């Protein structure tokens, strides 16, 4: 398998070199990056025991990622983009691949291709970007990034097979898109397998996005936005959204998202805000034991205010998303805000520990308040810091295993440019957990204050 990947990589590079040798056809340019990161973290309040032995959830590891992007531009109206990532988009954690392949830690049968740390070369960008002649419309067709607003509803590190059409019509920026999140095999669709009815062979086993976004440039320093997105999951039980739904009870999902955004620059103060609403329904299977359709609705709010007092920047922000209500859950109604694919923390450099590392970008049922500051010490060195308080939106008594307090996180990060294309950075995060976050009991059964959690990280980034 590795030889095939290596030969594929070599063939692609040969094609690139041939194209580069024919400048009459296209102007071919290259850019890329190489990144190595080191992590060390300790979730001390989550210490566990196994067969009388005590273990903690501390870990130290390194990962790396290499990207190479080729852009072949015929003119300003037509270009093609191809980007290679090795080893795969999520990086390669040093020393992990053999352990996964042998499945030593789980004892279960594992598919190495599903290993997010597996070695290999991935094409994560591959699209054609062109302007329709004699029009104001621009089309991007292929595997590309998609994002909305502040990356709360949609906007991840992943790329999507999509068609995007953009146009600037006066003060209005228009974008229309459709994306294929998952395309299944009809013969393997859960509905067909569970019912063994040939009529289900004609059902669609896929997941699609349809969306439109409008940007209004009300003034040079003021921009407002509106977006609408529809999610169509024709057969639950597989794919991106509903892979863990009981296919003997439920059959398909329809969901809708609407968002309002605002970006304002009143120098030195800058303001960002977003309000999102989602609603959806998972339909029950006919003649199934399900009581009713599952109804989903949720709300998200984000606001950020920053004052640029060069060389200092200070500000504050809030993220609020709704959570479930116990009485509604009993009626198959869920109030959690469920994003399509959120990477809010990563894309906004929000935090380093709780939301990004511990909750894995799960922004549902969350209230977070953040105060931050930045200092450009020199032209090459910058210092950043923040304090964030996390809480579950719903009270702990309403839902089992959902705690009200998630504690407070302190972050400190320094970045330094060694050379024009080489940057090193280091960071430290301390998570002050509470009794509600991780209850710890002494020998008398009394709750004790848990120890805090720490995370250290370092990064070397080379761009070219």
C-alpha cells in the first residue's frame, strides 16, 4: 500500500513538472508548509483504576504535517488548484500507527484505513476556479473549503466535495453552494438491510448540503450577513450526521440553519457578532416502535469586542448555545444546538484545552466567557493570553451526567519568527476544574477539590 501511495505521489509530481515546463499553457506556482507540534497534557482529575492499578490520563506526543499546493493559472479568470497532504490531514502522531494496526489496545478488529494517524498521502484540495465569461459569476467546482460566519455552524479543517458560485452585485456579495457530505451504496443502505424490501433499493443513501449566503457591505467599515442551509440525510444510520441512529426506528433527517452575522470596525474598536438557529426532524420508520419523530431545535450566539491599541490588543467575547430540557426530551424534542461541522475554537484561536482538546469542538449546551489580550513585543515576537470560564447552559439536575460548571481555563502563548518563513511558538494552559466538573471523593465519601489540568504545546512551522 505504501509503495502504491509513493508511486502515486511521484506520478503527480511528474505531471506538475511537465505542466511547469509548458508556461504557454498555464502559470504554475507552488506553495506549502511543514509543521511539527509537541503536546504534553495531564487530565489529573480523571485518574482511574484498572485491576487495582492506578492510571492517569496524561500523555506526551508529537505530530507532523506536510502540505504542497500547486496552482495552475491560465489567466485571472481561470485556475486549477491541487493540494497534497502527508501524512493525511490530521497529521501523524509519532509511534502510533503500529499500535493501531495491531489493535493491541482495544482487542477489536480495526480497519487501518480508518486510523486518523495512519501514514499516507491525501489530496485534500482539488478544484477548478473560473469566471463565467461576460458575467459577474465565479464558480469553484471540486474539493474545497466551505465556511459560514464565525465557523460555528460550518467551517472546519476538513474540505468538501462541493460546487460554489459567487457573485458581487453592487453592495451585495452572493454565494450559492451545494456539497456532498456522504454518498453511500444503495445496497448497503440501513433501510434496505433492515427491511429486506427491494423497494428500498430505490431510496437514496446519502447526505447533501444546500446553502445560500448574502453579504451586505453597508459601509466601508460595516458588513452584515445572512445565510440559509438545508441538510438532507436520506437514510439515517450511516454517513456524517446520523451514523449511530437506530435504523429500525428512524429513517431520514431534514434540518435547516439560519444565521445572521455582523462585522464592524470603529477604529480602534472592532466588533463581531453572530446569531444562529437550527431546526430539524428525524422521521420515524413506518410501523416502528418509536413513539414519534425526533424534533431538534437550537440557538447559538457569539459576540467579540476587541480594541486595537497598538502594540496592545484587549477584548472580550461570549459564546452561548442552547442545551436540552428534560421535559422536552421525554417528548422526543431536543433543544441542543447541533452544528453541521464546527471548528469554532481552532479557526478563531479561541482556547487550547477545554473546548478544543477536551470537548473536541462540541459547542452544544455551552456558555463561555472569554477575556483576552495580545502584545506585539517586537516585530518578530508576540505574546497572547486569555482567561475563559466554561459552563454547561442547562442545570446539572435537568440531565444526568451533564455538569453545570466546567471550570476556568488560563492560556499563555508566545510566537517568534526566527526567519521570514520559519516560526516557532509555545503555549501553556491551565484548567481550573471544580467539584461539579470532576467530583473527587475521599475515604469518608466527601467531595474534594480536584487537581487542575495542565497542557504544554510547542510548534515549528515552515512555510514556502
